[in-house]
């Protein structure tokens, strides 16, 4: 399984706490007072302190705290933060199909206290679970029972104490109304063993599957986006004595994301969903706690070119209620287009919750291809900053635009005014982001999904860690 070989060299002090990383593409040594580490011949080697310091001085990298890009230059955003950038999953030139990452989630799936990543690779028909990433990021490929997984959500659906994996299996990446979509539960039967169980099939292409106790009866139910093509639906699957009974929330195609949360603070779960295709709408399904929902539009775009690409739930202003981050930047079905027009149309906004489930729209940034967003306090000043990725399709972008604005940091001034700066040059196809827990410092992972050919610069999964050098 060398195609999932992890290309990171994780450093640890003698307490086992990770404190730096290097990648094989980087010439370098990382040191601390207990010694150092260097990547050689596909292995991470420990060096005694004296040798480590000598080597570090020789290559000019002695624990400077400054990250390096694969080309050896420091990765530094214009506002002064440096980022280490480490390849966790590299391009695999030997694979029979080009490997593309549709989704990544940070999760301690096996509950051993060590970080893991769940990576959906639909073109390869599998998930890759990177386990124990605090130590060595041991990869486990899961393909049995899967068609084209696009999202995975760890949850203990059968309540046996071991986290299972709920998979949205789109079945076909190309547009079709064929009943190729499925929701598959990988039931965990051992530390690394899973048994696939189909919860929903014979439906259109499935783009999301999430869990929540939607009828408040003590067991986890499932929300699924049957994206489809010309037809589709948002549904929830009621868990009933180990079986899952389908209930339709809305019979419309184009559902990308749907997340359960308590929008109005009345103690029961509501659902925020995004419908793309021709609706281009953010919809709230307000629950009554017994499994009935009433639907209301929170936002409707004026043009189908708007290209809603996702939502993310977070309490952005930290006032105790859950707000909704909204990205629009999908243009798969909008070519030929003028990129300048889309650059003014696409971007990032947030819907501010007043606590009762009433939402106000605030624009944050317009930029072409906005796709994935996560909130993270990058500068340790107590407010939530934002990370944004944009898909920069080389087929329609001038060369100067392709790689320069694919990954943004938006610094919060404390009043939810955001100042955007590009994080690093280079990645132009980052379709998915997730943040690491606070204990790992300000850090995030980024998965790449090239829209055209997969070139030598392609990295399937990268880890970015901020170095708080400006404080
Ligand atoms: Ca339930
Ligand atoms: Ca509620
Ligand atoms: Ca809030
Ligand atoms: Ca901040």
C-alpha cells in the first residue's frame, strides 16, 4: 500500500508531544534539545543532539520556526504568519486512476487520543483512514462495499461504544439521474475492521450523510442529500429497532450539505441545508423534536450561476448561538464564462443567527471558486478567523490567477470584519478543509481535487500549521 505512504516526518519530544514536522520534499533538519529528525530514504530518522545541531546549521534551518514550501521557500502570508506545509498524501503516479480528494475530516475515530484523518477518494472508490497521526499517520484503505465515496462522518450509530463510519456514496461523479447513490454505514467490528451495511440505495447520486437524533428518541438518525441530477431529495432516515426508515424533507435535486443543529435554542434539532442546481438556496428545516420539520428559505440567489458550494456551521461571533458560513464558487456547469464576472459573483458570506433562528446575511469576500471554509483562531487573539479555499480552474483562468488565490486567511478584527490575505502560493485545487483541535496549535488539513489533469505538483492531502511569529 505504498500509494498511501505518508510523506511526513513527525517530531516528538521525549514526552511524546509533537512539536514540528518535515517532509521529504524539504531539505532540512528539525531539532530540539533532545535531538533532531531528518527525512532520509523514505524514513524519519532520529539524530543525537550534537549531530542534529551540526546538520541543521549546515542546511540553514535550525529550528527557525519558519515553514518551508516544497520548493524550499518559506510559506508566509502577507500579514506575517508563517505556515509549515507538509504533504500527508502525495500524488501517486503509479495508481491506475488519478487520485483526487473530495473530502477530509479530522477525527479520533478509534478514541485512542491520537489524531486521525478520514479522506474520501471517489475516483479510487475508497476511503483512506490515516490513523495515529500524532505518531506516524498509519494509513488504512477501506474500499469494501464502497462505490464512489464523497464524504464520511464518524458516528456510533449502533451505540456499541465504537465509532462507525457513515459514508455518502455518490455512485457516479458525472451527471446522471440513474439510481446509483447510496448511504453506506461501515460498522466497526474491531480496531481496524469494518462491515459495510447499506442504509439507503436505489436513489440518485448521494452527496452528504450526517447524523443527529432528529426525533429525540435517544438513537442517532441520518440526514442524506440525494443530490441526483434533474430529480433528487433531501431525506432523513429514522433509526427504528436497528432499521432505517426514509422520510422525505424536500423533493428537489441539488442538495450538497445538510447539518443538524439547534437553530432556535429550543432544545430540539433543526437542519440547515444547501440546495444548488437551479434552486441556489440555503434552507432551514425547523424541527418540532418529534421528527416533523417546517421549511423556510434563509437565502435564495438571484442567478443559477451563483454556484452555492457549501455551508459550515460555527458560532462565528461567539455569542452562544450557531451561525452559518456560506460559500459559492461552483462553476462546473457554467462554462464558457467570463472569469471576471464570476470573480465578482463568487465568495464567502455568513448568516448571523439572532439566537431565535432568524438569520442576517453578511458578505465577507468575493473571489472566484470559493469552496470550503473553516473557522480557526489563527492569531490567538480570542476571535475566530477564517480559512477559505478556492478552486482555480486552469481552463478558464489566466495563468497569473491560477495559483495565487487558492487559499486565504481572513483575519477577524473582533467585530467580524475580515481582512483577507493569501496563505501561500501554489495550491489551486483545494476543495476541502478541516481544522485540527486547539491542542495541535492553529493547524488545518487541505485536500486537493484537480479539475483537469493531475500534474506532478498535485498533493492529495497537506497539513498546514501556523507559526505565531507576529505576536
Ligand atoms: Ca432518533
Ligand atoms: Ca430547535
Ligand atoms: Ca453566533
Ligand atoms: Ca483571531
